[in-house]
C-alpha cells in the first residue's frame, strides 16, 4: 500500500478527485431526464432530474417542491424530489415548456 501523503508538483491532482468529477450520466442537450431511484435511500423513492442548467437548478427545484408540497434536495447539480411523483413532475415540466424524457426502468 503506497499512499501519497505530500506532493510538490503544482499540477498534481488526486485520482479520487478525478473519479468524483466523472462525466455526467446523461448528455447536456437541453432535455431534462427523469429517473426514479431508491438505491442508497433505504427503499425510499425519489425522482431525480438530470440535465437542468446550473442557472435553472435552484429555481426549478424550489418551484417543484412548492407545487408538489414535498421535500427535495440538490446534489451535484441533480434535483431530487422525494416520493414517487414522476407523472406530476413530468406534467409540471411539460407545462413549463421543458423537453422531458423518462429514463430507467
């Protein structure tokens, strides 16, 4: 086990940081992708919204939470809305003028 403790190289980057900055799951093409996820949440379902621009993420999350009366969060540019509200979220986004695509099972 050979762990680097200190480096004098000014351009050195930690390999773990590179893994965390991996490319997004979906392309940045202006389409919002809705995906129901339960992994890592002890079986509780959330709807994750991928593809929103960084300028829209905060406002969009706030509007969705207010409209649906539910909780949510923003993690690494992905909006997570609590509960299995996929049809309601899709209808709201379509009414707001976004292109929407459901992905995953």
